[in-house]
C-alpha cells in the first residue's frame, strides 16, 4: 500500500503532510503560509525551490522551482522560498494624478501606514466605490520618492471601469485601500548580471528593480530592453535618461521606431546573449513574457515574470479585447477591465 502521509521541510521547518497536498496546503498544515495570491497558477507569487524529494510539478517546473499552489507532494520533500514582507492592508488617499504622456498616468497615493514591498512586487488597489486592480508600486520617474507615498504607473483605457475614471470620478483625496505585497518577480541581491525587459506599464516593476539594483549593488551588470506597441507608449523617457547616465544600457523598441533611437524588433528579439549566469525579469504582455521565458529557459538562465493579462469584459470584450490589465486573481475577476 502506498504511503499516504509524508514529511515536507519548508525553509528548515519539518511539517507532516498528506501525499497529494499542494505545497501551499502542506505549509498551512504546519501553520506556515507560503507566499501566494491567485492560487490558480497565474500570478507566480508562490514559486518555491525544490531542494530534494518527490513533488509532482504539474507542468509548472522551471529549473528547480515549481508553483506551490499547483505542485503536489508525492512523498517526503524539502523546499525553500525567499522571504517576502507579510501581506497587509492599509488605507490611504489619492495625493496626485499626473499625466506623464497621453494615456499614461503617474498616480501617487498617500498611505496612512507604510506598506512594505520589494522592487518588482505588486499591490492590490481598491479606489473606494470601484473594483480592485493590481498595480506595481514603483519609483517616481523623476526619482522624488517620499516616505509614506506609493506611486503607480497606470495606462488609461477608454471606457474602462477604473483607469478611465482617474482624474474625473477618482481625484485627489479619493480613498484607496491597498493590500499586498504579492508576486515573486522581485529583486534578489545576487551578484549575477540582470536583464530587465518590459512592454507597456510593465515598465513600472522593471524600473523599480533597476533603480534598487543600481543603488544597492552599484557594480552589478544591468541592461534593459523596453518595448511598446508604438512610440507614444514609451512614456518613460526621463527614466531612460537617468539609467543611461548611470551607465546602464537601455534599448527602446516600438513598431513605428526609426531603428536609430527606437528599434522596431520585438523586445525579446533584442535581449542579446543570455547565459546560465543571467537573471531575467520580464513584465508586461503575456506574449512578451512567454517569449522571454522561452529564451531564458533555453539559455539555462534564471527567470522571473510579472505577466499582465488580457481583460475579458463581458460587456466590452470586442472593444477592449486588447486591453491589458494587471494580474487576474480568479476567473470572477476576469469579468472586469482596467
Ligand atoms: S498563488 Fe500560485 S500562481 Fe498565484
């Protein structure tokens, strides 16, 4: 008869679990909460390392990591994960909404209590009276970060439920609830070279990682490839100037580029040589993230992703089929758009 219980060791703590438990459930059995969010294989928050043992990865394996919300125990195992700040809820108000470029806003929220996050993670923001949306807190484009404030880059989609109301129904002083942080694509202080790549407002987490890595690890090799559908979407010119002044190479690309200052290839085609030493962070459209993942895994590199999913709005799916919103938590959430 096969064994129905097993022992899983998580960050050094031994826990009795059932064969067939997901890694998250096994942790909960020992009062250990693995980082997680969607619990449906989409957000990557729960990615853990398998150090040894018997785990069915259910197709989620990347190098020695699996998704803890899907992978199940087949027997004794040892896993580990990088510690992240505890998930908290805090309240705040909109402090300012600044148009960075047509359809791109920098929204600054004054929080009543600090909410810790690591560069690359995301928060769930609920503007009072509106459905929640996930946004990556980021460094202001002019680097004037202030304690007690959280900054988001938000693309405005016409007729959308939340983003199109910013500046009209959602203005300075509007109440906001923030919950988080979530996500596994956060900066680790390793020595290896980093390749950062984004499309659209996927630049928000990528920019915060670049700034933190540059300031915290001045000698670390960094390069960026930043794409947008058109040049108008390259809203981050101030940030690019700062990065280049720090000696960090930045490649910009858009379908209407000039092949001089702005290239025309797809961003993943411009990543350059990748090796097993590289650590790659990718954020933005799922097609971009998937293509980058493929290249990273082929090269044996370490890969962290922050995909933004397509909204499926039952009322406006035809007009908003290409709308990208931040992560989708549950199937129910896919019924709303940014
Ligand atoms: S919690 Fe596992 S992928 Fe989101």
